[in-house]
C-alpha cells in the first residue's frame, strides 16, 4: 500500500522542467500554481521545487512574491540555502529601488544563519541597494565581499554601477583600475565607468574611456554609445557624430540614443536638427517618449523668432498624437517659447493645471516664463497678477521678480516696479545684478535720483565682494 501510494504521488522530476519553462517564459503566476499543486498532491514540501518557483519569480522580476516564498520556508520547516537566497536577491535587482532595505536585511539574515554568501548574493545585494539610491551602503557591501574574497567581475561591475548612481567617478575609475589587475574587464565595466563620468560631468574622461573600449578589442554596445552621447551633450557636433557612428550598422539606435542626441542639439540651439531626429524616430517606428518631445520643444523655445511658439505647439500636437499628454517640463518650455504672445502664455498656464496631475503642478519656472512673456509684451498688469498668484503659492525667485519689475518699467509704472523691488528684500532674497539694474531703471524713470545713487552704491559693493571672493579662492599663479 505504501509503495502504491508513493507511485500515485507526483515526483519532483515532473514539476522541475515545468517550473524551468515558467522561468524562461516569465510565467511566474503559473509557477506558483504548480507549487500549490505539488504541495496539495504530495502533502509535504520540497526545497528544490520551492527554489524553482522562486527562480521563476526572479526571472519575472516579481520581488514581493519571491520574498514571500522565502519567508514561508520557515513555516514549511525547510531551510533556505545560498542558491534560494541568491534567487530572491536577484529578483530585487529588477525592482524600482524600494527593495534595498529588505535586500540588506536578507543579507544580514544570511550572515546570522552562517550561510556563506557567494558572488551572486553580493552582486545582487549591491545592485538592489544602489537602485534604492543608497550607493554608499552598496559600496560597503562590496568592501565586505572583497574582504571575504567573494568578488569577481560581476561584483566589481555592480560596485562601479553604484558609483555611477552616486556620481562618484573617481571611485569608479579606481575600482576599474583595481579590477584590471585581476581579470579582463568587459563592456559592462566600461559602460558603468563611462556613465559614472558622464553623471559627474567629466565628459573628457568619459570619451577617453569610450575610445579605450575599442582599443581593448571590445565591441561597443548601444549602451556605450548612449553614455558617450550623453557625456558629449554640450558639444552637439560630437554627439551627432557619435550618433551617426552608432547608426551606421554598428548598433541599433534606441529611444535613449535619440533622446540623448536631441537633448544635445537642444543645448547647442540646433532646433532644426532636433526636429529632424524627432521625425526620423517616427519614420523608423521608434516609439517617441515625452523626453524626446520635451527636448525638441525646449530647443525651439530657446530660438529667437516670432513663430517659435507655433513650432512648439506643433511639436506638442505631435506628442498628443502619440498619446503623450505632456508634463510640467513640456508646458514650461511651451510658455517660454511664447515670448510676446502673452495671451497664449496665459492660456498655456491655465492648461498646466487642467492637464497635469497633482505631481505636475506649476512651479517657479512656470511662473517665471509666463511673467517674462508678459514683460516682453509690456503687459505689466498681467505680470503683477501672476506675481501675486506666485507669491500665494510660494513660487518666487529673482527671475520672477526681475521680470515683473521689467514689465512695470516698460509700462511706465515705476512706483509699482519699486514696490516689487522692495518685496525682494522682504522675501529675504539676495538681490543680484539683474535685479539691481531693473530697480535702477525704475528709479530713473521716476526721477528718483537719491534712490538711484543708493542702488548704484549697493551694486558696486556687490561686485567688489564678488571679486574679493574670487581672488581669495582662485588657484595661485605659477611663476615661470
């Protein structure tokens, strides 16, 4: 009877291949069904079956389900091994960063249970922690792994990626040099180091690493090109050259590649090129993102001309055709493009509240752009109304005040201009050169000679203070 009952009970051999296919096809929910079915039929649990189910959750990026299964092992009187824990931590690397605390706690629990951590455990812990913006804690895990002798190329790459997220390019390069003495570094190592330099605005070092990558006989990936193009964002010609190099059969350009190139063109005031790239994305059936459209709109907004706002609105309509409603950056750029079209600026300001969610409400840039449009159109009354609204929302800076003062001066309202100027001091803001010149213009208009002299004296004092600070903090001059 016992033998007959044993034959009727399903063997784990039947379930393991099925769970393996669940992992490959990211069918984690079916994997959990198989686990429940096994337990119901067998009447007991199996660590290998449970581990396979966790592995299916890992491949699907289902961190909560993987962790829940691990926690249930104690209830099933099973003791998780290093492989099972490694799968759970690997699942955490697919998350959005909120899993870092649980990942760190799991690593500590392993140490308490005296389960020896391996490179998978350490690399997954480093990645999960750095994704949670805890890059310094991630590096501490790396140093623990190095002290335990549990480091390899993957662990080092995870640590260099953590440096990238912390914009610590010096430590990233130091780890890279340390790694060169141990193993042959790969494309992932270079990509992480290039990105670390790019995030730290070390564009020259980033491009040097990009060149070294090919000299070492490594085939650059599209991630390499994306990082290099982002690093060259302030040099649009170089960024465009890198883009064309990637595009000419070497790699398949992605939305990230296009966005980085469009952003570089925007910074270089090459709005026509930005729009060409945006059209090229549509022709190649590359799904354009909100970042793509925002970069193109921002580039056109910064270009002088009466029709800039019409071009910008046309790009907005293209984004809406792609089912992208726009975000705060979109509307700020649109308002900035309006220049003398102050009525359109005010209409867009109203659309900002109606079209955006709670997290996308107007900010200080929104108000500054709208008030600047009123200033250029000499609409001082509208500028003051907007200034009052910005004041109620506590969304004011020197640009906002200066634009309002300028609008009042253009409208020959010098008394209102001086009132706004006085509000800057009351708000506790440090008056800058632009605000001083705006205030002086208002005093000149109202023939307030005494106030003019006072403001000039303050401006001279400000400039002297600046030059004194610059001399005190400038590097010593080398003597030949």
